[in-house]
C-alpha cells in the first residue's frame, strides 16, 4: 500500500516495537494519514484529541430504525382540537387468518416428469389400449417434424372440421358487402323487431307456436293517404308537378340555348347532389364538394368547348379524387369512397353533359334535339306507368324493382315510339326531325330508357332507399324523375351524329 524510500530508510531500534519511531516503517510524504502507536493513541484519548471506538450497539450512519411494535395509531391528520397529541389512540386490528388460502395448482413446483409416448398397440399402465386404438385408426400417425412450408402435405387438412354448424363471420361471410360493419360500431342500434304469433293452423296436429317478425314501422300501404294506391304515388300531385315542369322547360327552351343551358345545369347539379346525399346516408363519405364542382365544370366546358372538355375534366376529377383522401381532406376509407365519388360524377355529371353537347349544336337545332329526347323519354315513363297499373301482372325484375311489370315495359316502349313519330316528327318548330328519323329516335329511347330506370332501381335497392329525394311532389327526387333521360342523352347525341342531322 505504501511506497518506501530506500535512501531515507533508518532503523531506530531504541523506540518500542510498534511505536512511530521504530519498526522500520516508512510513509509517503504526500499522504495525509499517519499511523500512530498504542502509547501515542492512549495519550491522544486521554487529552481528548481523539474519540474512542463506538460500542457495537450504537447507531451508525445509514442504519434504519426498527419498526415500532404494537398496533398503529388510529388518529388521522388533521387531528381534532379535543385530541391529545401525546396520547396515542389505537385502532383495532383484524384478526389474523388461521390458515392461508389454498394456492392454485399451477403454483406447485414442477415434478420433472414427461408424458410417456407409446407406439401403436402398446398397452399403457393397467393394460388399457382404448386411447391407443383410437389414435391408431387415424392416417399419418407417424410423427413428423414440420418447420418449413415444404413439410406440409396437401392432405394434412382433409380431416379438419370447418365448423359448418356455425354461421361464417368476417371475410368468410359471403354476404358481406363493401361497407363493413367494423366501421359502423358507433352508429345507433336498429330498432328491435316486434314479434307477434301467427294464427293457429286449422289442421290438427301437435301444438306448435311459430313466430314471425314484423318491423315496428308501418308499411307504405298503412301510411298512404286516401286515394293513393298501396306502394304507388299520389297521381294528383304527380300530374301537377309534371305539368309545372313541362311549362318551365318549354318557356326556357323557347328563350334560346343559354336559358336552356341554365335549366340543364340546375337539374343535373340537383340530381348529383341528391345522389351524394344518399351515399352519405348509406354510410359512405364521398367527396361531395369535388363531385359537384366537377359536374358544373364539365357542363360549362362541354357547352363552350365541346367533346374535348369531357376527357380533360374526367382526368382531373379522377386525380383530385385520389388526392382528396391522400391529403386527408376527408378522413375515410379511400378505396370505396373514391369509387362512389367517381360513380356519382360519371353517372350524373358525364351522362348529363351530353345535354350541353346537344345544346351547343348550331342553328338552334340543339334545342330541337334535346327537346325530342325529353318528349320521347317522358312518353316512355308515362306509358310504362299507365300500362303497368292497368294491365301489369307479370313482374319484370322482382329482385330489382318489384313494381315494374312486363306489360308496363311493353307499354312504355310503344309510347316512346308513338310519341316520337307523332310529336317529334310532325310538331312544327322541330325541323331537324323527319318522321323517319324520329322513328329511329323512338326505337333508341324504347331500348335505352328502361335500362336507365332499372339501373337506378338497382342502386336504390342496394343502398336501401325508396327515393333519391323528395324535391318533386309525387315523383320523389330530381334523379328519380330524370334517371331514364341520363341514359337517353348520350344515345340521342350519337344518333344525331350517326344520322348527320347537325
């Protein structure tokens, strides 16, 4: 521990052995500790220059005092004024449990035993081979180590039960739609169904009670006012609203292409707004502002620049739709909501823009072309409604539109052709149409108009709504009234191009 200086080493044998002056010990001059002998230590203790060794039971630095014995005091702070702080108040202690509660079995120490592996046919303890025989009947009973994909055979899962007695859930559910119920956990719960017993059967047999379910909301037939057929519409309001729309359309069409273009823009924009509103009610979150802006822009661009505006606006709308959800303008599922946004724009905006393409044709012929398409489509809708009510017995597509019949379809097609030849081909002021070309228009409308009506019924059935809106009394929404016309407008435009009428 110490370094010795050989040059200054001196041996003073006169002093006591162990004193500071003897023993041959040398200390470093740089250290601040000096070792003294017993006499010098005794002299220092006597003079009070050093303290003696502390007893063993004396407390030292870092010692923790023992915990006081006895029950703890029951007084809590702040103490009441009547309490004496010098007198401890003890609280009663609960009696200690005699026996501790039993511990679970998994807390027991391991025994070190391992299961015994028996070959097929070997008897276990006691000669019981039932379990061995049961396992012996299974194929591939020889053990195999599998740690890679290649270790599994195609027949390894042939005997696995798939649980057919339970209804499939999640991705295994074939009836699951794109709008998953995982994203509707915060929606209001559906109203519970009201059950009522069916009338007792007349035939004799074992007494059984069958229960049928009925929605608490009354059906349309229960809500229909007097004079309105069950599942139908109020014909008085329908005819009145149709007459008003016809007068407004004739006035604006007679005023010129620009007033007619104003009417077309208003109708198409309202139809697109209704469609996006229905999408929102169904649980989707489309980019409604983007869709309406693109629809108006396409109508204006088609009227001013012609067909060149259609691909340009369609391209911009598609790109901005993706950016709309990429930049989180609307925080929603991008795949399905981009799809419904573009569906609303293409269905209403793109198809409706062909009305603007017709109106921009020269010599005011565009008004005649558009008016001919409107007259033929209106005749189809009116004829289908009339013949379907009077003679309809065979449903057309009950899964899509239960109220449409084969008789109504045939009557609507006949009325479209008849009105085209009679009114469009002969009516003064519609000079581009000749009876022969008007007949072509009637045939085209007779084929295309039912498709537009059925396609809209398919979307409404999928979304679970009866009408797209309620703006037009007796008709529903704007899109309900002009759904067939959206399909007729492109067909009419290309028919005009094909017949070289412009």
